[in-house]
C-alpha cells in the first residue's frame, strides 16, 4: 500500500510538471502571437477591398490598372512613404517583411535621377521623368530649378511636408538682366521673367505651338531702335541665329556678325555712311563728317585719312563690353587729346589747331576745310608762339616755304623748305 502511494505521488508530480510546462508553452505562444499581431497591425492599412491570404495589402496593390494600385493610394493620401518604410525598411530593401521595393522595374528612373520609391516621378511625372503633366510643365522641362527649389532628397524639409501646390521661387535664368520676376498663384501668371520679358503668360493655358518672336519681346525689340538699319522684323538673321536653337534663352545674347560694316558703314569700310539707324546724309549726327575723315579717295582732302581709333574706342570683338550694351551715339575719345561736345557736336582737337569753338560735325558747307578754318591765312604766330612772316593770303605764296600735300598735311609736323 505504501509503495502504491509513492508511485501515485510520483505520477501526480509528473502530471503537474507536464501541465505546468504546457501552460508555459501556451503563454509563450500567446506572447509571440500578440507581438506578431502588433507588428502586423502597425503595417496594416485600412482598405475597403479584401486582403489576400499572406498579405497586408489589398488585391491589385501592384497592378497599375487596379483601383487599389499602391501608386494611386499614395497619391490620394499625400504620399506617406514613412508607412512604407515601417515594413520595407528605411532603404526599401526589405526591412521587417523581407520584401524589397527597389528591385522592380517600376521604380527604375532615367539615368542621373533618384532611384527607388523616392524617385521624383513616384509622385509627379511618369517613367520618362519627373515632369508633371499639368499646365505648361511640358514646355519648361529643362528649367525645374529656375522656378522651384529642387530638393536633393524626397525627405528634405519643406518638400513632402509642404503645400500640395509647389512653391514658385525664381532663380538663375529667370533673374537674368534683373527683371524682378513675380508669380501670382491666383491668376496663374508670371511677370517680368527674363524668359518671357515683360509679358505675363498664363500657366494653366499654355500655347499649343511654338511661341512667336513678339510673344516675349518686340519684333524687333524696342531697345533696338538705335540699330534701325538692321533691326527689322525680316532681318533678325543678320545679327542673331535664326531659327533660335539651344543658344536661345540661355542668359546670353547670341550674335553672329563678325564684320564691323554689318551695322555701320559698308563695302568693307566700317565708318558711316550708312549709320546705325540707316541714315546716309552727312547732316545726320550718325553720319556727319565720317567720310571726310576716312575716305582717301576724296579729291579735295586737306589731310591724310585717319583711323577709327583716332576718335573712338574700337572693340576687338563685336560683343566686347561697352560696345553693343550702350546707347548711341558712340563714345568719342580722342587718342591724342582733345574734347568733344556731345550737345553741339563740335570738337576741339590738335588736328583743327585746337581752335575753340571747333568745327561742327554736321557742317556740310565746307568751311572747316578752308585754310583759315584752323590757323590764320597766313598765321600771325607759329604753333611754337614765334612770329610768322606776313605774306599774301594765297596758297602759291605758302608753297614758297612749305610743302603742301594732303597726305602730309595735318600730321603734327610742319614741313618747311627755305
């Protein structure tokens, strides 16, 4: 009987031990299951459609044609990509669920753009690039950072957590020439941008074809009045590449002529006539006495022709600063000293014996070519201040002491022959 009791107690202890172990196992299973439910609950997103077995996503989650496509869901919910990262990892390589998002062709982008779910075209654009289909984006594909602050990452502050309508901040090309551009969201208009000049195009309704030249600037522009000779609607190609190509709207003025006489002068001679504005009369300031100073073929010359640099700063290239970017008339700077009065169009210079007032640039009477226009005929004194012999006012008398030849006259040297 004693032996039976000991065996019974032994069996009872064993059963109790088994029961305790079973309870511990069940408790552990419940903890694991609870933890799993918590994890899955954190990744689960409420949806109307039924979730297939083994997935937390609805049917059609990866089908671009399905109403439950994840791209559509993200767009409708302002792209909460942090919820994707909670399960698929911060780098979208698999994370807790060991299912990555980077290996599919869906998130492959053109070379040079961000890859993966955080590529630009995940939220706007398509597989060809991030350019939105709205408004005039298609016509401005190369100018994203001209109108927007382009983030380096989708997680940059102010990007996904900002207003759904992208902020417009003009920079770079839009600021060329300091136009002071502005954007009015209520009307969808930009104003005073370099790219559109003074016009205000409407973003929501872009033109369907190429813009005409006068859509952004005059044809020719109002600033071209001084170049009236060539600044005509049918002669743009005389100075600029036509039709415009890649060099158009790049912040620089593309200029094609390499000849001075393309704008002033002609026949290989840079000096007018004709003038910038098309004038040919010497009574016009742009023409004046240019020919008298540079044309060696004139029979009644009083001196040798002079070069352009004698009276003007001559650029080495057409586009040198201070040449095309200034208003007419041209600067007059005497190489050997002197002064020019822009208001009266007269000069005081050594070649006219420093007589003050000097000859008028537009005087066509011929008075400036007379012997007494520069010095007395004969002079009372020499240029050194010594007395000059009193003689009859005749060229023949002058020739008894001086050599008079137009090519050696007015050259800074007094030719004397006793």
